[in-house]
C-alpha cells in the first residue's frame, strides 16, 4: 500500500481531468484512475463526438492552461444560434453581437479537450494518472477512504471524486440513489459535408420526432446530433447512406444541403439526477451526478462547472485548515451546484416537453412564445447569458472576461 494521498479521481474524461487540472500545482497529491485511455486527437480525422463549449467552460479551460491547446486543435467559434420549429415555421435567433460578444461558444472535438487536459496533467508534479484501471471497492477507515482497483492498487486518500460518467461505479459503491427518466429517444451523431457553408451558425430544428442540430466545424463541415424517437432512430441507423442523406435533407430543408455523412453512431438518451452529490469522503461531479437531453448542449458545461466549483471549495477549506473530505466541505459544494443543476435540468425538460406537444393550442403557444422572445431583446439576452454561462452562481474560474 502506497503512502496516503489527498484525492483520488475516478474518471479521466473531460470533467475528471478538468477537476484534477484545477488542483494542479496545489499542495494536494492527486491520483486519477481512468478506465480507458482517452482517444487521441487526430489531425486528419474528425472525432464524431463533439461538445458545444460555452463561455464559462472556455474560461475554466483557460484557467487550467488548456484552452490554448484546445484552440490549436480545430475549435470552431459559433456566433449565432438559430432555433426553428417544424410545425409552426417560427425561427428564433440569438446573435453574439446583440450581447456585445465576439462569439457564443465553440464546437470542439471531445478528443481535443481530453488531449489538452492530458498535457496539463502530465506537466503537474502533484498529479498521477493510471490508465486501464477502475475502482473496484471503497472502505472508510479512521478519517480516510481506502480505494481498491481492478489492477490491485490500494490507495488511501482523504477524498474520492466520482467523475466516471452516467453509469458511475463510484455512485453505486457509495449507495447514492438517483432518479432516472428515459426520454424514449436515441441520439444519432455524424459529421456531414454540405454544399452551403455553415456561416458560424449553430442550428437546431425541432421536429415532431425530436430535435436535430447542425453544429459548425472548423473545416466548414457540420457535426449533427439528431435526437429521434427510438423506433424512428432505429430506422435511421439502418438506412443506406443515400436514403439517410435524403431523410436528413427532408428533415432540415432549404438550409445547408447535406451531400455526405460519415458513419452514424447512436446513444440512448435519459435524464438522471442523484438525490445527493456527496457522502462522507465521496463527491460526484458531471454525468455521475446528472445527465440531461442534449438539445441545448449543456451536459459537459454543467460538468465543468461542477469540477471548478468543487476545486474552488477544496482550495478554500485547505486555506482554512479544514478537512477536504469532511461532510461540511462536501455539502458546501453540493449546495452550490445542486440548485444550479436542478434549474438547468428543469429548464431543458420544459423546453423538451414544450416542443413535444402536438395539440393545436401548444402550437399556438410555441409560435407566440418564440415570436415574443425574438422581439424582446431583454428576454433574448437573458437566454444568451444563461446558455453561455455568463450568469448564475459561478466559480471564479468560470467568470468570462473577453480578451
């Protein structure tokens, strides 16, 4: 058994790595345990999985000296968001210029983010990373937690952070309960080539079967996220390439004109939220604590806010010589983030339900609501500030200052 350390992080994806990076070069000794090595970023091949990184997340990645490395790996800014409703024909636009911003966010390959964070962790003298391993059991003893892994490591620490995703082992081992609600939808992702340039606009169209998003990439192509009722999604996955292209252009008419799509990938959608974010010496961040519909692209952004908030909480308590794994410390983090995440989940669920309603009255309300938001600059700006992470109870690392 090695000497005791301060923090074990289960999960070396974007959120777990960002948390460890936020504590890099601190007095704390940190060990990151990653079940799978992150996919390397490839210069000549786009990662199918991308994230819409908002301004708060950009600030967080900048604060851990990783944003510059992300930008060097095809970060594509988007300056407008265009939301349209298939049923009513209404369109709602959000423009960065209307809020005095240069952009609203960036579309970035997940592999570019994990690689930038990996470089940061490799340079940190207080961070150790284990690949191809996972936590197998946890035990409490004398104010510490004993973490055993599949590769026969036994690590004693003061705090275990679960950043191991929606199927979190740490959540299960800690006995934290959660509420899971399937959306009955499956998301298809692909990278598509279009005749028309995307114009740095992120587009989303709400269809009766679910929303489809076109996210602008740096080389002029788009990443699509098509969230469809599961039965329809199965048909889309089974289609030949020509049939899928035809279906895609029918679903998104008179827009970009898709001419080619890379092989489709799919994943089932569900909302998940845990009853608590912590128990003694264990805290959950990111998808281990909450998942939501991808229609607003908030998932990873909420996770990065969790990471930055927990790191700030820990740095605060060590300055005051208090226990980083104590219940009072972790409850402080939970109070900070659970309310914000609950509001985000409720808002996304309301939007999802709002656009799923099929009765004529709902159609009229949607048309009126979208028209009102488009004509009211204050409401429009409020939505921009919430979506981009410019408002809310933010950790210091997330407070955006445009350069």
